[in-house]
C-alpha cells in the first residue's frame, strides 16, 4: 500500500470517528430531552455519566489529528478537512456538555412544580435542535452546502421559541410555586439554543470545506 492510499484511509477513518461522536451526542441530546419531559432523575444521571464517552471520543480525534499532521503535511483540501473535523469535534463536545447541563438542571428542579406550557415549548425547541445537529452532520458527510445553509432558518425558529419561553417564565411571577422551576428552565432553554448555534457552526465548517473560504452564517447570530 502506498503512502497516499494509507494517508487517505487515515482521513476517512478520522471523519468516520467524527460521525460516531455525532451519534453519541445525538443520544445525549435525546436522553436529556426525554429526562426533561418525564422529569426522570435516573435518566438524568445516565446522561451525565454518558458524557465521558463523548469526551473520550473528542480526545481520540484530537490525538489522531496530531498524528496525521505529524506524519504528512496535508495538501490544501486535506488540511481543510482536518481543520473542519477538529472544529466540528469541539462543537460536538460542547453540545454534549450542554446536554449534561440540561440533565443537571432537570434533576435539580425535579421536586419543583413544572409549568406544562413551558415543557411543551422546551420540547419543541429540543426537537428542532436535535434535527439541526442531524442536518449539520449530514451536510458534512455529503458536502451539501444547501443543507448547511438551511440551518440558518431552523436556528431562527429556535431563537423565537427561546424568547417565548422567557416571556412565559416572566408571566409566572404571580405563581411562586412554579417560578423557581421556570427560572431553571430559562437556563435549559439557553442550553438548547446553544445546541442550535453549535449546529450552525458545524454547517459553517461544511461551507469552508466545500468552498475553501470561511463563511460566517451571520443571520444566525442576530
């Protein structure tokens, strides 16, 4: 096997490992959202413990990239791929952390009185955020610039729902028994919003990989 073929196999394996990290992260997102919906403390603990697997995967990718860069100086297109994978792995690791935060806040608020309308709003946000991560990973796998750009509109939908969640929490001021729960849910809502933002960041890396130019999806940051 010549050196170039072996090198390409290393790049393919690295990208496959990133997609595996993505699947782990999607499991964490779904676990945290299910725990929130059911107020399931045991599931919260599982999500928190599961984060170690995501971190392990991230560190493996980081070490593999160091080895690849040390063994062979990549050409421009390969270097873009390696850099995109590194950035995407960081964003996925952050999404894992945000899922853990959701689980921890759900656990802390388990004995408080929840607001049913807020639960529905958060569930809607979470479903959209989960969908965005799937689209971001798919756009990378298929080098699909159009799919990457579609994340902008989806992110705006999450931002709108986040604003409605905050408004509903403020409306709970007259019901102290649910206000404390609502204040914790503002942070949960922000975590879900950040998951969407990280998905957009992954989409930006896909655009960088395809075009060779970094393009910030500015609409998503408003």
